[in-house]
């Protein structure tokens, strides 16, 4: 049974996404309009080795996006990115893990504003 990054990527591909692995992160393109002005593209996260039983913790966004309550930090993806500590709780995981994370990521993006 696959777990971790491989499982996360396989589950995304099964849903029609084209994820890219960059080190220990997975980058995926999501269609979400932020602040009514920008069509969001790339979002990254860090699926743990025991995904889908444990959710990804970090969400990496383009630096022009800000999440409520601050807390953005430097991302290993480079100067154009910031990472945010936003783990999904509660988490049911299992076969719905990637769908649960997608809903979580979209809800965060809908709350984002342009810096």
C-alpha cells in the first residue's frame, strides 16, 4: 500500500490533477479566485510519510498572498513563495485524504488576500 508523497500524488492524478514533486513538497495547480482579482495557480504542501492517515502540515503559496492571522515564513521553494502552518483538523484521512486536503487548501485560499 502506497503512503506519503507517492500516495498523495497518485490520488491527485486520479482526480485529474498534474502534481509536481519538488523535493519533499508536492506542487499542484488549483483554480481558486482570491480577493476577486487573481486566479490562483500553484499551491504546495508537505505530505508526511504516513499520509493519508496524517494530514500535510504546511501550505506554500505565492508570496503575494496573505492568509489571515499572519504567520507566513520563508519557503524552500524560493523567494517567490511563503509557507504557512495550517494543518487540517479534524482529519479523517484514508481514501478521502487528498479530497479532504483539497477542500482545506481551497478554503484557505478563499480566505487569502493580496499583499
